[in-house]
């Protein structure tokens, strides 16, 4: 199972983590986004703000790098 992407602030390993992200293929990258988004949603529901902040930094990094790579990350919400 893939671990969600978190970044501490400041994160001394940020450059290394971003290099790994850039080496992932699009399917792996998108799967990491979905896992991280689900973890952030759970952290929000549980009121775990410290974890949520770290996950949000991960999500923003994924969105920025996906833009650099030329694809959009989007999660479709289920129909009611």
C-alpha cells in the first residue's frame, strides 16, 4: 500500500522527495494523489490539524508538479 505524501515545515528532505515525485509515471503519481487526498480527508474528519497541514503541503506539491508535467489532478465526487 502506498503511503500518503506529507511535508513537514520546514522539511529538510523536500528536494529529495520532489525528485522522486518527478520520476514517477503518471499513473503512480495520480495514485499517490488519491491516497494523500483520502488521508487528508480522514485527518480533517478526525480533527488532526497537524497531520492535515502536512498532507495539505503534500497535495499542493503534487498539484504544482503535475502542472509542471502537463496534467491535471482531479478527484471526481460520487453522485448523490
